[in-house]
């Protein structure tokens, strides 16, 4: 039985990853402060990652899956680990500047992105520190992750609009493109990395097909069993006040991922799973006041 350490393990990506490996028969340890409900089947290592101490010193991990935000986070974890094999770091597409040519490739120079700001720069520094100390680590750069356990108010916002029979305020003509990656496919790709040990160590990951905002919203409404009526917003209104995404279109080249993993979950199937989960977990999503802003400023 392989032993895995997942940092966090209580919300969205890290929680899904932990439960995925529990279901697949791994011995799964999660490192967190124990301030949220723990998943069934995991083994809790209760500690603040900024003050880990010696709790990891006597445990061998076959795989470490880290969701660190900063270089400091990475350094502290590496200092605390004593015996481990593979290290998988979940980075972000936010490491690419909006000014760079698209689609972004893995060798595109990393730089500040005005939409992601400090978050993206912190991920850049975290990657750099990791590769300096653990050159054989694998780094994954996803676009927008979605799926069950997503606590970010993205697809859930559209589901709420559909459930309430609201008209949908669509940014401009709705043709801005979005790129997604299902959290289950992220786990599947980690499996492939650990099994095949490819020479390449940095991968963009995501669906190769992009989708327009309009198509994405229509699909979410359809899954709820509703038909959407759009109101186009052409006025100079900050998009993030009434919609889940920045006014920023980008596209990752994921050909290297597809050379190792030929198929991904269709967006329609993934969103259906998201809605089924959301119906029973409405309280687990961090909702933003989009409705309030729309009703007070746009109706």
C-alpha cells in the first residue's frame, strides 16, 4: 500500500485528491490544523504548516501532493520531510503574464499577471524554490479547476441563477473563452506521472477545448433543467462585481498532457457531477454577493 501526504485536505482540490486516493486504496495522510471536518479514511497529521515541527520525521511517503501558495510554504515542508519519493506541486496558470503570446506553453517565460497579481508571483517563487531543492519534482499548472467539492462560486453561481429562474447578466457578447480542468482528471494525471515518470517535469493541464462564457452558462442552465435568458452587459462595469471570472481570456497549450493522457471528462458530464454535489452541499460554497450587486446596480 502506497503512502501519500496531501497538504491541506479539507477544501476543494486537496480534499478531493485525498478522498480520491483513499477510494483507490492508498494510505492517505493529510496535514492541516484540524479546524474543518476531515474526510473519512484519511489519517490526520495535525499541525500548522508554518510550524510543522518533527511530526513528519519518522514517516516515509511514497508521494507528496502539495498545494502550497508561497516559496516559504514549500521551504518549510521540505525542511520538515525526512523520507519521501515523488513530490507533486499543484501550481497555477496564473504564473503566465497576460502579455505573453498565447497559447501559453510550459516554456513560456513566467512573469507577473495583472489579473492574478501576488497570487501568481507567489506561485512562481514557490516553483523556483521547489525546483532548486527538488529538481525531480513535478509541477502542474491548471486553468480553472471545477468539479465536486468546488467551494469557489463559479459554476455554483450559475446553478443558483438557474434555480431562481433569473435572467443571466452576460459580459459583453459572451464570446470570451474559458478553459477548464476537472479535478478528477487532475488526479488521473498525477497517477500517470507517478507510474510513468516522464522526463518532462512541468505540465500545463486542462481540457484542450475552450468554451465561451455563453456556452458555459447555457450548459449550466441546461443541467439544472432550465433555459437561460441573457442580458448583455456592455457598460463599463467591473466584471467581477457580477460574474465569476475576470475579464481575461487565456489559453494553455496542453498537448504535452494529452500525449500522456488521451481523454478527459467532457465538460457536460463534469458540470452535471458538480450540480449533483452542489444540491447536497450548498453550505460548503463560499458565495459572493453577485445577486446583491446585480439587483442594486444593474436591474
